[in-house]
C-alpha cells in the first residue's frame, strides 16, 4: 500500500493528447458501425435504412447522393487508415454507380432507384446537378486511392454532362433541377409532368452550388483541366461574393440572374410553409467557409485576403447568432425580419451534420487565427456538445439531432437516404489530421 504520493507522483495529463485520443476512438467506432453493415451484396451499393439499434428496416431506396457519399467516405477512410478493406468497399460502391445509376440513354446519373422484387426500379422523374456533383466527388476521390482511370473517366464524363446541360453561360452558375434528358425546366408547367422539386425548377441555390464547388475541388486535384479550373473559380467567386451576403450568411435560393428569393413580405402562413426555402442556415454557412478555403487552397491562391475575410465573417456571424451559449452546439435556422437586423431563431434543432461540419471549421479557424483564442474554446465546447448529446454511446453512431433540444431523436433512424456518414467521418478525419499537423489550409492566410 502506498501512503505517499511522492513515491508515485501522478503523471500530468495532456488535455490535447486526451482529446486527440477521444477523437480517434470516436472515428474508429463510427467507421466500424457503418462498415461492413451497410454494404448491400444483393442489389449492389449500400443499404440506406437502419433504425436506432442498427437493425436494417425501411424501403432501402438507392439515392445517388447517399450512394456517392459512401464511395467518398470509404475511399477517404482507405487513405486515412491505409487499409485495403475500405478501398474494396469504395470499389463496390463505384461499380454500383457505374452499372446501375448512370443513365445510358441521356447521360448523367439518376437521382433515385427503388427495390422491386429482385430488381431495381427508377423512381426519380428528373435529374439533379446536386446529385451529380456528389458522383464526381466520390469518383474523383476513389480514383485518388485506387488509380482506376475508368473511375476518373466517369467523373470527367459527368463534369462534361453538367457543363452541357446544367451550366448557365449567360449568368454563370448551375441549375440544380433538370429534366430527365438534362434540359432546363424554365418553360415547364406543372401540368406537363409531376417533376421532382418543381417549386425550384427555375431557381439556382446555395446548396447545389457549394457542393459543385466541393466536387470540382476534388476533381481538379486529380485532373487539373483548364475548364475545371475556370468553373471552380467561377463558383468560388459566385458563392463568396453573390450568394453570401455582407452579413455573412448564404442566400438559400436565387433567380436565374441571382436575384435573391425571399418570402419576407409574404403572409406568416406562406413564410412558415416555405421556411426551408428562405432562412439563415448556420450549418451551411460554416460548412461553406471551409469549402471556400479548401477551393482557394487547391487553386493555389496565395494571400487570398478576400476569401479569408469573407469566411471569417461567415463563421463569426454563425457563432454570434446561431451558437447556443447555454449547452453549446449550433441551431438549425434563423430569420432576419427587416433591415434593422431584427432576427429570431426559428428552428432550434441541432442537426447532426451541422454540428459535424462546424467542428471541422472551428478547428480550422484556430489554426488560421491562433491569435484569437475564442475559436479554440468554441471547438472544444463543440466536441463536448457532440460527445454529450449527439453520439449514441449505447448503440453507436450519431443521433440525427442533439438530444438536448430533440430528445425524441434517441429512437429515430440512425441511417436513411439523407443521413449517411460523410459529414461526421470527414469532420473527425480532418480534425484528427489538423491536431497532428497533417492537414492545414494555410496558404490562404494573408
């Protein structure tokens, strides 16, 4: 028995080392709960629906976005862990995209397939630039780890399909909502056909724009083509200078000529019905700050003071308004009511992907602005929030929203077509690499 602490002095704990260990363990647990469980060896690709206990239940529809995100995630895990098993998982997903989701008649990738008996049935009635952007993202990243030129060629083919069909030469940017043959829907009426996303048929939007930026960044890394560079630069400028407001938040939807779509002057009922089309989305704002800095970095822009200033404004705006000063975490949505800056939180959920993306960006800000210690404090508080309210320490995986504001999320599905693992796996991988000094977007710092 020891009666003197002098004989066995306690080792001083290193908080940063403990945090890194916790993040690494969390990534390992998250990766292992998804794979190989989600691999569909019957129809191909990945199963989509799991309940809160990770039992496979639900329709199991195959959506392009979630299938392509799996390809990206598995490819990135293969590089992160240097583990061939993840490369095989990515290959499995790539083959499903290539063999089942590509439209051999009109080109481009289909949006949604469903299971029907022993086969797959086309469910979507149009195509999406957003969905095709994730196909590029997954394919380019799979090529990075596999060096399979057929995957890169399919990514190039998808880029050219978007260039031909979705890109607007007159006003710049891309239309997201397209007809099956890739044509625009500007003159389509509801009576012509029940099209997907008809309400957005002649608009542009921040969500498809930021993810096209993301996918073109990944594509340019492996294929430094002049046109890819031109479109990447075009998107960077449009998102930074036009879609992002001076206050530091993204306009969600815009007319073809980039005039903002707003329901501010409509009745309360109409505003409420269309909140998803017009509000301040803190998660998208903070995620976009990262994507803009990443694009600037990959483009080789030195001393990009304009992008640095705008992205800092975006993060600071979200922290100032969207951060819960009581328990931590970012709220889902707010609304500006008039020009006097009257603003309210209209959606107090703390959605899982928002928290993941903000964790990543907050640590990046600590690296870019070491003289401002508040970012480090927010980062640590954000991880504490995620670990306390979002991670299921019983069944593993993440709840779809923080239990502090959404206690019912404890029994909701752990996976569905809009909830995969790309946001939180990317965030954990990035923060681990940043903490190890292996990943920094420093060439944008003035």
